[in-house]
C-alpha cells in the first residue's frame, strides 16, 4: 500500500524525472542490461522507443496514483503482455533496482532516502499487480 505521503513525494519529484526522460530511460536500460544481460533479448524494439513507452507509463502512473485501483486492469494486462515476452517474476526486482538507480543518478542529491523509499513503494505496488496479471495466465 502506498501512503499519501509517498504519493506526494513521488508526484513532487516526477517533473524533474520527466524533464530528463531520455537520459533517465537510457540510464535505466543500461543498468538493467548490466545487472541482467540475459533480459536484453526480451527487448525487440528500439530502446529509445521503449524508453518513451516507459516514461509514458510512468506519467500515467504518477498522474493517477490517488486512483491506483483504477490502474489495476491496465497494469494486469501489461503484466500479461510482459509474461508473453518472457518476463519472469524474478525480473521485477531487477527492474526496480535499475529504475531506482537511474532516478538516483538523475536526481542526484535530491534523491533522499525518503524519496527513494516512496518510489520503491510505488514501483513494488505496480510490480505486484503486474505479477498478479501474469499469474492469471497460468493454468489452474
């Protein structure tokens, strides 16, 4: 569960992240492939295009954080698509680590422990819903 304080912190920090969207996406994917080179083949699309999709999704997420439950069908569907690409549940932790690292580099000294914790809470909430969506594809 993401708290109101965490939502506020994430929302206040996002304009700076969005302003650096290209570099943030490049940092993220570079770090992701450094941490988990085996996931590189899962990305068939140009990384610049993929980066824009990532930033668009983050914008949608941050804009709607107070109505997170309304995003759940979208996030579940996204989890199902990602499972179809070969994303495994264990990949979510690596993605979180790479994204938090990229935010920290982009925001430098402004990326306080409290802000880092808030972003982790949001990203972990998103990942949980995406994994739930992917699990719905498994035979019962």
